[in-house]
C-alpha cells in the first residue's frame, strides 16, 4: 500500500524550532518529487515547499523562505521539514504529498498521495 | 505569483443536484489545473488533474473543464459523500503551487 506518514509535530514557543518527518512506503520514494502543504485552523490549503527526487531543485513559499528547510534521505525513504524561527501564524496541520507527473505535450504535475498530517502549534 | 480565485466560497445543494464550482487564475495557466476534495479532519484527495483528467478511482460523476484562466469542476449528481470542501490548484508555476481559497459544499 502506498503510504505517507508524518510525525514530529507538537507545541513549540514562538521563535522555537521543530523538525517534521514524513516516512514513505509502498512506492519507489527516490523516483518522486515531494511537497509539504499546510492548513491553518479553519483555513484553506497553503503549499509550503517542494523538493525534487534528487534534491537538486527546491522551492519555498515566500511565507517560510529563510526559516524552513526541506530535505530528504532517499536511503531512508524519508522527507523532512526543518522549521526555525517559528511564528504563531505557522500553526497548522502539515501534510506531505507526493508529486506525480504526466507527459501530455508538456509535463503536468499534481499531488496524488497525501499523508494524514501532523499538527504544529506555535504558542507561548 | 499566480492567484487562484474560486467561486462560490460556499454552496448549498441537495442530493441528486448538478453542481458547478468555478476557479479563475490571475494569468493564463493553460491546462495546469488540479482539483482536490477535502473532508473535515482528513487529508485532501486528488480528483482531477490537467484540468480534465479523472484520477483513478474517482467516480465519473466528477468532471473538470477549462483552459487558460477559467476552469470548472462539475458534479453531475450529488451523492451524500460529496459534501466536502473543494480546492483548485495551479501547477503552471512549479515555483509556487498556489491553491484557491476553497469552496465548501453543504447539504441544503
């Protein structure tokens, strides 16, 4: 079964740090790009970060650039999100999501497998 | 950044109704548009990719159309399990994979 399982969430004070992990199973992790997407309480989805299969390409949303670092370990089938200088507005459920692509005269990308999420609460 | 705007923000409908949700991009995104469904407390689920391609396992009552800046998600005959929040997302700019603000579909 294709599965993503996030962990590492919790309560942290403003200015603190947290490292999220996402364990992948049931597919060849090293062949896929990955994303982190978050959802603040009662709000919509916000894409956070992207990493290519080889880690050669990385993107961040402006809201987290300079504070968050995405990484992966293909040998361990794991994706990570290091979150520093956390703010109250970073409070959210964080999902990891697999990036799939299909070629149809151009490459179309979509997130086809999602984890159940891990909750991060930034509060004093 | 490409902005995605969905309408309406919320919608009340009955089982059996035909429902259409609209998503508009702030610039042309060709067919680089995906639709997701999310139920309370659950992860999002991919419904449609590349504007009109149905993801495997998704019921055929869901369909997507559009290109350029205007897109629609249509549910041909609402079922009880379809009451959820729906999000569009552009993948034209891989640098910023923006989502729409969501459309909450509620039971009338």
